[in-house]
């Protein structure tokens, strides 16, 4: 039996990260930082799942998942239209790896620059709500990631679903450094979705609110009759 209080202690131990918008300079002596955000996260492993947990009615409840991704920017020889050349890639893949998340997930992507030029990654279409420093444009929201250095982007996917994309955001690196972001929806309706659509056409209004939110397609223990689906 899992000790509920030990899990609660983990939840209460937050990792605070003081973030900054730096004024980039080639001089090591002229770095200035404007500290403006205190960001708290509480992602812990419980039962093999990395997520954010709460204690409700003396039960441990998973409220959202955390997604951890490692990106390694590196050169890779690729052959296209009878020509072979070295191109910039992520993890040696072209196009780059697909990131699949659920609406509401916390996402952490560690980008390590393994080449001799600067780089950054932009998460195109992701709403950066109070996480503007994770947006990615070089010299706008961050200094570039220098050769041999790493930067971890942290953001929450909020109020979005569908297929977006990520790409490099410095010089013309986006020509080969890019990939897909798939955001799965969380809603579940008890009524047939066809009937919900008919109601929309009949009254000209939006759809009724869903009856539950899901994580990996399952409502979880917050809703009745949902412990096993």
C-alpha cells in the first residue's frame, strides 16, 4: 500500500525556477538579466506515471500528465533527389521526432546543442501562457543555445488540440529542423456526439460542455464509474 503522506510530501516539494529574459551579448562581461517570473512545477512519479497529483477524499488523484522529451541537435547525412549532404537534425531524424501530448499536459523539452553553431526551437502555435521565455525565437525571448550547451523549455498545453509543429527559430535552420506536435483532446460526452452536433445546428449555439475530461482517453477516478474506464 502506497504511503499517501509520503506522496503528499512529494507533491508539496515544488521546483521553483527563476526565469529571465536576457539581453544577449558576445561579451562575457556585459550580460544583464531582467528577472520577472517565479515558476512552480510539481511533477512526480506515482505508480509509474509522471504527473501532477492531488489528494482528494483521502485518495491520490492524477490531475495532469507531465511529458519529458530530449532533443539532441546534430548533423546527419541525408540523401534526397540523387544528392547526399549533411543537414541539421534533431536526434538524427529528418523530419524530426513527433511530440504527442494530451490537452492540459505539462511539457518539458531539454534541447542540447551538439553542433558548432547557435540554435533555438520554437513551438509553433502553442499558447505560451505565462511561459513566454519558452517560446523560442532567438534574441527575442531567449539567447540562442550555444554549442555544447542545453536549455529546457517548460510549458503547459492549455485549451488547444490538433496538429501543430515545432521548428528551429534562428537563421534558416527551420529548413531541416522541424517536426510535428500532436495534441489529443480531453473531452468526453455521455450523449452520442451526433446528437450534440444536431443540437448545434438546431439552435445555432456551440456544443454542450463535455461530461468529463480524459487522460489517455480515460476519465480517471474523479468521475463516477470511471476507475477502469
